[in-house]
């Protein structure tokens, strides 16, 4: 009985343990990053819940203002649609728009039309460009924010004089209106404007919402200023714009990229350009190839064995047969007097080879230029026949 020797495996594929050892650091870093992002999102979402909502007792809510107004006999009604806000724009009411920038261009124009000449006081909280131009014509927002939050009134407006210093610093404004009250200036530009109307109503623009927050109401003159601006009339309509308002024009179906802020798109583009430049930098060769000695010497038999295993794993019998035939033709050409440049041309190699053979056995054409073998046994038989052909030519 014959025993077949088992060759040691020469595979260089990493094991599952090696893959886990290499990847566990990266996976741990990704998990920590994901956990931190979730924690930050949870904290931020909790702190911003009910922002400027008179029903919310959160730090950024406005329930305290509504309670103080109720103590002074002012009723507060919360509305979330433009139609409700327009219906409430009547004499004897104050209309507070908590987030003017969330309104569409059409909604802003309709709201301005409804409040003009109605005798209502309209309070706009931190409107920015371009909504300020539609809601309060003649007023523009300065692109530079006021980083000094606590400011002095410095204006003859009675409400500001009685309140004193307040946290109005934020967006600064400029106006061309002749009778406007410009209060709480910072670097020459006011952060609170009052624009009177001929009908008895007016428009008040506040550069920051801080005086309405629960956690800032007891600071300085914030409570006094908020009560005077919102409590001058017996009814307060608190307008919280909603994204589900039917008055908003149908924007149609928007893609995922339409929902991303422009800053994310620009940031992604910059990262893509940086990655492209890095790839070009690493792929560029700064000169001719330099030969380098291998750190270890590899025997030719091991290289041949490894290549043969790759051929077998890929089931590439056609490539293996082509390599065997090409090598045999290259070795036979000098033996029969054929230049190497014509070793792979049947018209040149086969006639010269026939002169050195006795004529028995398989045709040289089938051996050297035939079709690929159909199975592994035929491939082994082809290799044996090619060796026999080369030995016979050498003997002759």
C-alpha cells in the first residue's frame, strides 16, 4: 500500500482570529464614535424640545412668559397655521411670530398683507435675511452677529427705558424708516426695532429670542421687556410655524440631497477632492522603478506550487495548459533551429519539429497548439506528453 505525502499548506490567507485582532481597534473606535453621536443628539434634542413654545417648561420654552402675562390679564393663544394667524390679526391683539425664517416667501407676503392696516402689533423674533425684508419692508439684517448679548436700551422707547438692560444681542438691523425706534444698539446698529403704522399698529423686531426663554427670564430686564412688548394688548396670538401647514406651496417630491444643508454638501465635496488628491499623490511615481532585493529567498518550486494552487482554485485549466505549452515551445525552438521570435508560430515550428521525430505518438500540433484539456486528469496527461516530446527531441 502506498501512502501519499501531505504537503504543508502554503496559504497566506489570514485566519478569523487574525482578522478580529486587526479590526477590533477600528470597530471599537467606530462604536465609541457612534455612541458619542447618539448621546450628543439625545442631549441636544432634549434641550431644544418645545423651543419658544408657551406651553413648554423646558429651559428654551416660554411657559414662564405666558404665565406672567396671564397674571396681568393677557390671554395667550397658540396657532400653528398661517390661516389661523391671519384670522387673529385684529385690533386689540398682539401677533408673535416665533420663527419667521421657517415661513415660505408666499407665506411671509400673505402675513405681511394681513397685518398691514389691521391695527395689530406684530412681534418678529430674530428674523434674518431675506425674510426680514418681506415681513418688515425697509429693514435689513446685518450679516455680522452681535456677540455681546447684554445691551443697554439707548433709545426713547418707553418699554425699553423701563426695562433697562436686556439680553437682546443677536442679529443687528438697519432701517430706512423715518419714525422707527432703534434700541439696544451694538456697534451702532440696533438689535430691537419698533416700526409704527398709520393704522395704530406697529411691528417690533427682536434680534434674539433670549428674553422669552424660561431660563433667561429672571435675568436683568428680560421679563419687564417681554411683558411690555407682548402685554400691551389684551390678547396674544403665539404663532409657531409648522412644516405641515397647508398654506405652504407644494414643493413636490424632494430627494435626499435636497434635505441636506448646503454646508454638508460643500463639506462632502471638499472631502472628495482631498481624497482624490491623496490618491493621485500616492499613485504617482517620481522616477523609474528601482529594483529591490527580496528580504528572503523563495525557491522556484514553491513559486510554481503556489501558482499551480491558484490555477487549481480558480479552475483555470486553460491558463495552466497554455503556460505549459508556451514554455515547451520556447525550449524546443532552439533545439530544432527555430528563432525564439517564431517559436509560437505553427507554420515555422511544426515542420522543423517533424524532422526530429520518428512519427509515432500524438500529433505535435495537438500537443503544442491543441484545445485546453477538459479535466485535471487530461491536464496531467498533457504535461507528461509535453515532457516526453521534449526528451525525444533532445535525444535526436
